[in-house]
């Protein structure tokens, strides 16, 4: 019986172990080449005094970290990073939760609103931030123009030129950028709440505020935690908004760790110190991630 | 306690007419069942009474007050949902207390009432658990306690037993009936399960395509169906329907008996029944076949286990139906008509 022998023949593609390896290899290669390798390199660099002028790997132990910590700019950047991440994400939570409620409502032109809400997220971050750079320009800012026409100010604000308003501006732009992602995550959570729970709350006599704060938001908490996790990680690790708007200025008042690492390591050539700055918050980020994910899971099985 | 009444109720979702002119009035303290196939509008009707949907047209009266336009919380109704819809993040005690908090009951009175409701349903020992830690039957009791703790005037139930397994369902049905009798609250109960409807309802409203086809006691809707739909929706197996010259007539499978079993019982109409297949189900036998004079139509006869008469397959048998058990329907409209003469 020829058919049986043909059917019995084993091909390499019948082997699940081979197939698994084959299908996973693009992702694995990608992660190793573009994430794993630079990550390991950064760890190695942070224990050397390597610089663009002296590309030799001389291990100096924690000397690089000590020097980075001694720098007052670093301490300012650390505080700014904290302020930036916390303030931005507090605003993101409130705005995203409110926006998500709008997004799931059924109304005319819903697709247009959804599109506009998502726009900041799909636009390339540097391009979008350059638009903000013009919007907040010291001379031509349309915001200043409107305020002036309304008679609220007599001279321009110089949004990015003064320490306080510069910090406010970078936080605002960061919020503008992260809110769509958070809103979509929260919206997914809202959709996942069974409609009978909302009906039950209505029949049980809950006003819309009571329903929101005692039913909807507690049920959303795990999802909001995930949105915050993404937001915090993006705010701490991504330098685009601050770098494009202020480069950390004026006088380091908006300097955050990610921009400081770039300025120190790439622009200043001190590769070892740049790597040390960049890695400084890694343990903190890992800690936050572990705590948030655990919380989210516990809420899930409650 | 209050009477629920709807008048000329209509509900349209876009082009779809979910409720097409319903008039219905419950009695005081009655257990009224809305029965129908899925999509017949029974849940929509219940949700409109609850205030979760607004009617396109018509009136809804709760205790003689028109409540159309009032939000659910202003209607003093309680509702139990198919999934029970317990708040998963709250303990059982907080679930039951939620409607009381919403209406601003003070904490001392609140805990007394929660205790009362928990005792009523025998769930005192579960008060500190969360819904996830409860079995299906326990969840149902919590849902009932939460619904009744406010002492509502009308009690609405949307297929509350359909999430329970068969064994639990019988016990839960029993419990539910007992609570309803004891509290004496007007109850509207939605189900697609005719056994539940027949067993629990004081009256049944049989619905189809957004209309109430018949409203009556279980005996009335079963024995005197108002139309062909009701005749064939109720009963398992359903009523046999045959087409005579210019009308339809039907009879229940259990009324169709072989010669020699019920001959002495008055005026009977004889038929020649050709049996194709027999299903033996323990407590009864189903005989599938057709009547010679009405060749096309399939007929089912149901013989109780007490009838031990042997029936041979692929042969003609003499069967008969009591004349007063024949039901007649208009051939085109399907509605009930007075008895006609059969001349086969």
C-alpha cells in the first residue's frame, strides 16, 4: 500500500519542537539584537569609565555611579523625573477614565471623536512634539495670542523659557501624548464590565455618581493600574517630549534622567556615566512593575 | 404590593419592533410568567417595566401611577438578573446593603435589614464572602436578598434559574415559590422554559413576535390555546396539528390513545394511525407516525408506561381522541375557532 508509506513519512515540519523554534526565532533574534545586546552593553559600560575619547573598557567598580550621584544636576533630574512621572500620570488617570466613558457612548460622529482622541498616539512622537514646540513658541505661540486677545495677559508667557511653566508644559504635552493609550485601555475595561452589573446598579437605585465611584471604578481598578504602569514606564524611560521641547532647560529645570543620560552619554561623550544614569531607575521600574502586576492580578481573582 | 399594568406598549429598536402593542395587567400579589421563545420581546417588556428601557409608545402603570420616563430608582421595583449581577468587588453583606445605601438608609437600620434579608434566604454565614466564593445557588439567594431588602412593591425576575444545573434548578424553583408565597409580592417572571412557566405561574402570558398571544392560567394556555403558536409552543411534544378541508384541528399527544384503552370514555373520534417508529422513554412511549387520511402530516402519540399494549411498527392501528379534546383553528389566521365537524 503506497498511500500508507507516503502518509507515514515524517517531515521536519511535523516536528512541533522544530516549528516552535522556527516561528519564535524572528522575535528572539530581534529582542536579543536590539534590546538584549544594548542592555548588557549598558550594564558593562556603567562599571567602566569608557568615553568617546577613551573607548577602552577599564573597570572602575561603582566609581562611575559615585561620580554621577555627586553631580547636583543628576539629583535635580531625579526629582524632576519623579515629579514629571507622578503629575503626568495623575492627570492621565483622571482624563483617561473620563474620556473612556465618552468613547463607549453611542452618539453621532462617534468615529470622528475616537479618531481625534487616538491621533496623538498614532502621530510620530517627535513630529507631534515639534508641533507643540511651535504652539508654545516664545514669540509666535497661538496660545499666547488667544490669551492676549482675550486680555488675560499683556506680554507673552514664554512657556518653555521659565522653570515653572516649562515643567508644566512638558507635563501637559506628556499627558496629551499618553492619554489616548490609557483611554483605550480603560475603555477595554469598561466594555468588559457586564451590562447586567450596570443595570443592577440602576435598579438598586444608585445615582450615576454612586454607580461610578462604588461600582464602575472599583471594577476598573486593575485595568487602570495597568494603564498607569504603561504611563509611568513611558514617562520615566522615554525622553522624546522633554528633549524636543526643552532639552532639559532652562538651567536643567526640566532635566529628567532619560534626557540627562542622553546629554551626558551621547552628547557629552561620557558613555559610562550616561549608562549609569540610564540604569539608575531600572530597579525602581522593575519594582513598580512587579507591584502593579501583582495588584492587578489580585483584584482579578478577588 | 402593587399591580403592574401596561397599555398599548410599543418598543422599536431602529427598524426592529421588539414590543408590538402589549396590554397586560397583573393581579395583586400574583406570580405572572412571561413565556416565549428567545427574541419574542419578553425580556424587553420586563426591562421597560424596570425602567431600563424607555418605551416608544404606551403606558406603564405601577400601582396606578404612570412611571414612563421615571428612572429605575424611582419605581420601587426589584429585579433579579439572569447572571445575578452581583458586585464582584463587594462582600455579600455590602451587596445586600447597596440598595439601602443608595436610598440613604441610616447605618443602624441598614444592618438590621441586611440581617433580616440574609435570614430570610438562609445566607447569614455567607455575609463576609465575596460572590466569587459562592456556588450558583448561593449567588441566586444573595441576588434575591439584595432585590428584596428594600421591600419593593414589584419583583421582576429575568430567567433567574437558567444558570443553575438541572438538579439545583428544581430546588431553587421550590425555594423561589415559597419565598414568593410568604412575602406575597407581585412577581413578574421571564422564562423560555415552559416547565418553569407551567409549574410556577399563577398565570402565563405567552409571547411571540412582540405580542402577547394568550394570557391565562397554566390549564387554560395548555388545554385551550388561543392560536396555533401557543398550541405548538406549549407541550413537549407539542400539539399535533392536522389540516382539514377549510380549517386546522389539533390534539395533544397524550390524548391520542389506541383502541381498547379509553373506549368507554364517551364520544371518541377514530383515526387510523400508521406507526413508523417508537421511542421508549421509561415513563412513557412516543409513537411517531401519520394518520392515513392526512398522509403528509407527522403525528406523535404519547402513551404512559401504564399502557402496556404492544404496538407493532410499520403497521396501521386504530387510535382515537375524545371529541371534546379536539381543538380547532382558522386555517389562515391560526386563531381558535368553534368546533367543526370532521368528515374524514
